[in-house]
C-alpha cells in the first residue's frame, strides 16, 4: 500500500498524485480519463478506463458440437455471467430442433430474447437494464412464490390433489426465472462497478440477497419433489402421519420465513436466533417421527414418509443457511461506520 498527501489546487480542488508504476502499467498519461466510484463506506475506487474489463457484454460462441443439454447450460451460463448480446454460431446450420431448444432455454430466462436468426447464427439479446431491476424485490417475490409452492405441495400430497400438485410443478419455472435474474445481476456486480451503481445496493447486500435467493430456489425444487409424489400411485401417505407431516411442513417454512425477515425486512438478529431455535425443535420432531417409521407395519408407506421427511428437513436446513448469513449481516452492519 502506498500513501499520498492530498493537496489543494487553485483554492477549490483537492488533488492527489497517482503511483507512477501503476499509471504506466495501465497506459495513463496526461489527458487520460479515469472512472471514480465513491462508496458509502468512505472508499474511492479508481478505474483506469472508462470502459473497464467486464463491461463489453457481447460474445460469439460456436455451439456446433454442443448436445441439447450442453446448449441449454451454455445459454444459462451466458445469461448468468452477464452478457447482453450473444451469438450462437453453427457453421453447419441450425436445425429446426436446435432452434426450438434455444427458444425453450431463452423462455426460462428473464430479459433474454431471440433477436435474429440465420442459417448459421442465432442472436440473443438482453432487454432488461440494471436500472430497471430491484434485486431485493426480486428476492422478496421469490420468497413469496417459494412459500406458496411448498405449502401447496404439502397440501397436495396429503390431500392427493393432482391438480394442485401440477400447479406447483408448473410454477417452478417462475421460481427459476427469478433466481436467474438475481444471479445475473449479482454476478455482473462482481466485475462491473457501473452495475453496482445502477442496482443501488452494495456488493455485500447483493451477496446476501443472492445467497438467500439460492436457498429459496432450493426449497422450491423440494416443493416440486414433494408434489410429484401425487403422481406416483404407490406413494400413499398414511392418515396417521398426515397431521404431523402438515405441522412439520409449516414449521420448516417458518424457519425459512423468519430467517429471511432479517435479510429482506431488517427484522434484527433476534429473528435469526428464533429461526435457529425453531429448527432445533423441528429437527427433533423429524427425528422422532423417523424413528417411528422403523416399526411401521407397511414398509412401502414408511419409505414414502421417509422421503417426504427428508425434503421437509432440508427445507429447514436451507432456513438455517439463511439464518447464518443473517447473523453475519447484523454483525457487518454493526461494524459499519
């Protein structure tokens, strides 16, 4: 680290010299334009270019040898890391099937649209700018969606409601799109200071919203897993366990919801501790029911209930993950000047 003395120039302007070696390494000379980013924590970040690395959000990729699965994953990755314009190149020509695969992948991503197509090129573009995105509100929407999906999934499997289960499965794509949007802007903020300014949240806050959203998305996935039991004719839940499973599901959601209040609603560290205590009680209840299954007279029913308990336990565990980050958040905020 080097230090520099601030000087007053012309009676109105404060100036500070730049390290000569750093300036030479980045091609800075008299007349060069630097980007300055003032942060609320008292730091001032200096970028050597008005168009720093990471802000050129265009790319062309050759997908000629990609399988359908690899192509979908590549499109999701390009969206997640922050590209605004993507050209998918296949010199041999894109088949109708491959075009359909691309369209399906794009439909799962907020902001990405099919811009143009030729025999060998498919161009995708992003239509949503960070100035029009509120990452916290997106996380809040995902939270509400996840809780509703989980509640409906438990109701569906206990009530053998195929229509309700199907609605849960179909809503998973909405959860995935919300998480993809949060991921995209968090990832862009890691390398692009302009993105941080547009989003109007610090990098620490964006990480906390991203991490909480990751847990929400995992709970939504387990909601789908629970709902899919309804379509299995052999996956019957004994009436004797229904009420306890319903209560366990509600308690698991409460762990997640209470912990999320700290990150998304400024509930305070007491809420995080409450979520952790609630999970301890939940874990004991799940363990007790799991032990009872060993003596259950129908092994097939015990197996199904055991699988449900696993998903319900994981729901609580994801709430614990959020609570841990929530505690860290309150500590960080307590240390901020």
